[in-house]
């Protein structure tokens, strides 16, 4: 393992004013997104859609530091035969790959899940590295509900995240460590704070046990937010203050950066929260975005599967990327959203 090189990639992933595009939707998830815009989820349509994003010159070169790909996408070529990974590299962004294989029910823990995919991961990572991937992603899912999460669910998911991270670093690939506490449910922000604190503490304990070099990773956590069904939604300032306090309590300064997931927040909410956090600086690590839906909902709708809408889709993508890039510097303003509209 060359830690200097891993750290260089991790630092590049959290370059000030840039963030990560999560374009790693599974076949099932992208089908749901395509159904919503009336587009058939064929391999060609999925390729055309992602090619449109990766060829968005303004967005990619100015605001995107890396792209998380799904297994299908990393092997695909653009319409003209250029590998999609080469389009990403040409824009100055770093190709990455989602390597977990989804979740399974956790035995003896009703309603809880564990992420799988460690078997043969070492061999898969070698192939991904040869194809151009320089970072990877593994998502653990923790749900809040009556009597959950159990310490069992937190422990096994933290253990798997750390094993994955160690395998990545051994393969000279930067791991994005993603322990996601879901925002589904009616819990308030303080319950989210407490659960996320337990999850992050256990995750970093496991990372240390398994000798993961913190300088060569990026953390992708949820923000401290109210559950979607909670009657009292915490305001932006409270989300920012509590999330930053939580991270300071749990995340060592050796970690180069934190790239948040949007987790079901609206486009503007996820941007506003990120912006408010970056105004609370100086912070020990860089705070940026690793958004999927919050970067893609607008371009998907504008594109709607039609070749003549590619420019409109790219324009919508460039706008969302720019808004989040400004937020990653604490320079966003809601007035900029209205101007664009």
C-alpha cells in the first residue's frame, strides 16, 4: 500500500469547490427513476443517460471531483466507442466504483439489514483498478425504529465496512466509507444524532482494529436530520450545528474529507444544509457532497430519454453541480436558485 498516493486521491476527491457524483444506482433503482420519467430502463438508455452527464463539460470539469459507477457502467463504452471511464478521466474527474452487493436480512435481528459482498472482493478490486477505478464505495444501512438499531446491526455493519476499506487500501483504491442512518421514520433530530454517534464511533473503532489508514479514505455519512415523518422538522441552522458537533465528536482530523449523502432530502435542502455547515468553519476536514438523486433528479426530468433534450439535461446538471459546489465553500445563496428558475 502506498499511503502517499492514496492520500493524494482522497484529497483530490474533496477538492474545495468540487464534489462527487453518485451515478451508481443499481438496475432496480435506476428503473424506478426511469419509470418516473417514462423511459424504458434498457442498457442503451442507461448508457445514453450517463454519457450525457459525463459529457457535461461545465459541470464535470468545474464542479465534479469523482464519479461513483455501477458495475454495468464501468465496463460500458459511449456511443462512439470511448470507454465511459475515459470520458470521466478526460474531464479531470476520478472514476470510482460501488462494490457492495446490496443488503440481506440480519439473522436474529428482525427488521435489520447487513451489507454483503466481501467474498471475492479482493479479485474484483484488481479488475476495477485495471479499468481505471481509483476509489470505491460500500454502503451500510442503519434504520431507526422501535427498538432498533440493535448493537448487533451497528457492529456487523461497521465490521464489514472496515474489512471492505482494508481490502480497498491493499488494492491501492481509496475507500468511501458510507454508514447511512436512514431518515425514514418519525424520529426527531436528537434521536438521529444519538444513533449516528453510536454508528460513527463503532465504525472508527473497527477501522482502527483493521488497520485502515484514515488519511487514505473518505467518509460518506448522513447528516443529523429529523425523520421524514417527524411532525417537527429541524431548521437548516440546527441541522448544520448538530451535524458539525457530531462529526467533531466522532471523526478524527486525519480523515481528509467528508462527502455527505443526500439521503432523500430535496435538492435545495441538501444544498442549504451543506452550505450552512461550511459557514461554521474552520473545520478539521473538508465538507463536500456525494449526491445521487439531489444532483440527478433535475437533469433526468429535463432529459426524459430524448436525444433532443440532451442540452437541457446537461444544463440542469450543471446548475445543480454549481449550487452544491458553492455550498461546499459556504458561498451558496437561495437567491441563486430563483435566478436560474
